[in-house]
């Protein structure tokens, strides 16, 4: 499967956004979802690990910011 084809990237991007939204709505980062998605699209393991970590940190930070702003931690 060619990772750079436009059809695959559109589908991958859409699925990534859906996974990020669903996981962040309950306060999680979604690393397991990102790893599963990258496995389906046959990403190399060397790319999967750091990508999932960065996506997880990014989504968790956004979720933390909104939960903190709404005073859920007090």
C-alpha cells in the first residue's frame, strides 16, 4: 500500500481526526487508536512509536487545557 497516495491520506486523516475527537472527549490521548490506525495503513514501526507518542501528548494537552479551564480539577 502506498502511504503517500491521496486517497489513503484523506482516509487516514479523517480516521485520525475521528479517533482524536472520540478519545479526547473522555480525557484520553488515544495512543492505542493511533497505533491501530497506523497498523492498518502499514506504517513502519519506527514511525509509529514516536508519531503515536506525539499525537497522544498533543491531544492530551488539549483535553487537559479544556478540563482545567472548566475547573474540573478543583
